[in-house]
C-alpha cells in the first residue's frame, strides 16, 4: 500500500528581501551549505535559461535514522512568486514553493505532496504516520534556521 502525504510549511522572515530569499531557495545546489539535513544535491540535467527542466538529485538525512534520495525537476517558475518541482525516486509527487511580500515580511510556503516508494515506509505508515510528519517538520525547521542565518534575517 502506497501512502500519500500532504505537508504545508510556512516560513516568515524579516530583515531580508523577497529577492534574496527567492535566489537562495532557487539555488538548490547550495542547500547543503546552509540547510542541515540536506546531505547532497547533484545536478543531473541543466534546464533552460530560467532553470525550467533542471533535474537535481537530493539526499536528505532526517532526525530519524534514515536517508531519502529522490530526483526533482523544476517544471514551473514564476519569478519571485512560485517554483514547482516534480519528484521521483524514494518520494514521488510535487513540491511547490510560494513567495509573497506581506508588508516587511517575506512569506514563504512550501507545499509537499508526495507518495513514499520504500516498501518498509509503506508497510509501517499506518503506525508511523505521526512520526513521519514530525520528522518532516524537523527537517523543514532546520531549513528555516539555516535560511535565517544565511540571509542574516529574523524569523517570525
């Protein structure tokens, strides 16, 4: 049985610009430098001038004792507003980054809608679903903390 997950993460930052937050998140090859838990990002295929079609392999090490590796292709981009990727591998689905400036606050939402493909994860999902959600939240918190440091911003 394949388990589907839908996560929404909200990050809000002050003392930075929408453009800087956008550029930092769009530069996925640099994530291991500032995002704890992102062990490796490998560029597999270059995209067009905007990055559409770029394929990268991501390896995340979580708070739990396992790693997940998947590929993501940038399939949609609206500068300073939206980035959408399509994932395949140990996780399959879509990830969408949404950006908005609300006054002096950079508001970022990440929508992650994926299916697990590892048999052990699918088998144990009825029992471990809350643990997988907690683990996702921890990794995303690490991302927020790293982004704040990288941009010399303040989180809200």
